[in-house]
C-alpha cells in the first residue's frame, strides 16, 4: 500500500516543503478508494491543499476529506464531477452499487458544491465542470 500511496500522491500533486502546501496541478482522477486514502493522510498532516489546475473525478473527493479552511484554488483550478462507476478488476460494472456510491458521494460534498451540482443536473455519466468566479465564491483564491 505504501508504494501505491506514494505513486498516487506524486501522480497528482507536487510538494512544496517550504510552504507546507500540497499542490494539485492536474489530475484526471482514478480509483476513489486510493484518493480517499491519500486525502486522509493529507488531512492528518495539516498541510494546505492548493488546487492549481484540473481536478477531475476522484480528485474532487479532496473537498470531502479536507476542511475548507485548508483548501485554496488558483485561477487555473477547474473541477470535474460525474457519477460514480463501480468496476471490478475484470472490467465488469455494477450499476446498482454505482448508483448507491453516487448518492453517498453527492451527499458528502460541502453544501456549496452539492448545491451547484444540483443546479447543473446532478451527478450523471456526463461530466460537469466548476471553475472561475463560481468556484472562487466557494473557496478562497490562493495567496
């Protein structure tokens, strides 16, 4: 698990030890459980998370795991949301479990994100994107 954790972290974040920030510069997502594990470690670390580029799919779980007070966004930040997919190692999909996972995830996002998702048709297979002034109204711009 340790090599997987390090690989996942390095895949989507650059560490800036002088500022004690973790910078997400571009993530297309991946396995939700892996991301939640990484974000749980970051939550415990106390580090600030800087969203500085695309943060799609499982990457958006950062908004569930990390307190708002420790997240900031840059003008390059863009969030991409979609419904969950549950797929086993053989590629078989499980629609009922995916629907359940989608409901749980959607309900877990902070209220401003949850409300925005609702105004944009909810979490479906088609991705929806949050950026710009709408995002900056929800999370502070990084200084």
